[in-house]
């Protein structure tokens, strides 16, 4: 009897220890992409999303033993029925082939298929699936039919494969068409140790990585994620890129404006503790893109941009999130915005407000780092992609390396 009691007590202690260990785990985002209604040139033909398998690959920032995947029908006008969704490790980045030994089905409320209502996002059940930091994972999904309108992220800088039929478990998709956009897939979370967190980068095409090599993972956020992992591998910090090319603070451009998408892209992300904001160049440049405007219009724009920044800080602080403001980088010489002296003055006013102590929790001075000292209205030639608006590879690397890691504790 005494031995039996000892066994029972031992089992009880083991169960308590395992329960406590699970309680110490937290969910954090390891990869994410801002969702939008793809522009006509970036949407797939409706027929190509009927009885179709999409195979999409993403590069995660943080690893974990358990994952869950986010799927979005945010802009759909009808239900989105996915009959099966699988995760696997790709053989090579940018290819359709997967390692069949790593192929696993995702479940949704215990079922293989999922019906996502219009305007909604759906999160899979947790899946025991070892994921290594800074690695690639492929998600294959079979779509029954296009949900009226598509939801996706055009600026993927990653190749997606698609073909008719349910090929979610296929090792390769040799006859598939390919496109450099993501659809439906909006996030990947990992279970991490207590104290782990996610960092969200909210921005436009400069954060999205315009000009970075496809399948190269060269965005400044990729550089930051690598630095965080290599310098503090036990930190377990996920870096989530929530940039949209052409995005604005104040108006809908390409994708919803920053304030309109704030809840979905920042507050709803798992484990968000820090927010980096690099938005504003499209608001500033767009003011005079079609011609000159009045001085009052310049004053009003600066005032409204500052108001938007204040709203971002207010809403993030209400959820315990620290907000780091990034200064707006120069765009002198840009053929797209062709800024004049008045536009440059607006940028200087905005940056002066960002730099003022007490507005943001800290400042990341990308303007100072990226500007040409000989001509501060322009990007440093070594960092310029050539369009005088977006950084090139070395520019993104410089941005990612300039973010102080001490900001993330």
C-alpha cells in the first residue's frame, strides 16, 4: 500500500510539473504579413482559385516546438473553404519541393477542413512541429473556390506555387504556375518560454522590402531578426514585418491606412511587446505628386501626421506595448515623388517631432543613418536602390544593423 501511495504521489507531482511547465509557455508571432485586397494586377484570375492548391513559403524569425498558423479571409465577400492545409519544410527556398518526412496536416477544431467567414481570420489548432529559428516553412492549402474577393500580400519577395487539384501532400508541384505574392496566409506563431515576445514593424514599402531579392530574406527586419537571434539566442524574440508597399498613415493607398489596420496588424499579433513605426514618406510625397499645393495644405498634412503618430502611441500604450518611432528617410531625386523645398521642409518638421523626447518611447534615426552627409536631402548612394526612394540591399542591411538591440529586453 505504501509503495502504491508513493507511485500515485509521484505521478501527481509529474502531472503538476508538466502543467506548470505548460503554464510557463506563451504564444509569440514568428512570422506575419499584412493583409490587403490585392490590386487587379496582383490578384489571381478567379478560375485559378477554384479547386486550387497554393504552396507558400515563409521565413520565420523565431523557433519553437509547437506552432499554429493564421489564415485570412479579411477582404473576402463569401466564405473561404479550405479542404486541407499542410505544413512542411521546403527542400530549397524558392522551390516547390518539400521534404515529405516533415509534412504534417493542420487541424481546425479537430477537423482537416475549415470554413472561414467573410472578413474573418482563422487560427489552426496547435501542432507539435519543431521549427528552427531563421528557417523556412511551406504551407500548402487546397481552396475550394475564390471567396468573392481575394485577401493577400502582394509584396511577398517569396515565390508561391499554385495548381488545380488537391496537391497539399505532393512532394513537388512540377506543373504549377508561380507568382511572387502571398494569399490567405497571414501569420505563424510558436510556443515559447515565458518572457518571450514579438516585435512588430509597421511600415510601407521600405519595411516591406521593395527591391530586396526574391527568396533572399534581405528586408531590414530580416537583418534585425538574425541579429537578435545570434546575439541573444535565449531571448526568443519574434520579428513581424507588417509593411505594405505604398501604405499611408492617413489615407488608403495600397492597403488600408496605418490606423485602419492597426488592430489587426499590431494589437492582434501574439505576444507583441514592442512596435517599430516607419510610416510617412508616402503621405509626404503624395501631397504634391500631382502638382503644387497651398502652404496651408502643407501645414495641415504635418499636423495630421503628428496626430496619427499620437494615436499609434496612445493605442499601443493602452495594451502595454512600447513604441519606437523611426524618422522618415530622404527621397530627394525621386522621379516618383519629385519632392521640392516645401516637401523637404515638411519631412524635417515631422522628423523633428519624432525626435522630440517624450513623444515615442525611443527613436530609431534612420534618416541620420541613411542620408548622404554631403546632401542630406538624398539617400547615401551606397544605400540607394537607384530610385532615390527605396534602399538597396546594403541599405536594408545598414538599417537592420542600426537598430539598438538594447531596446528589446
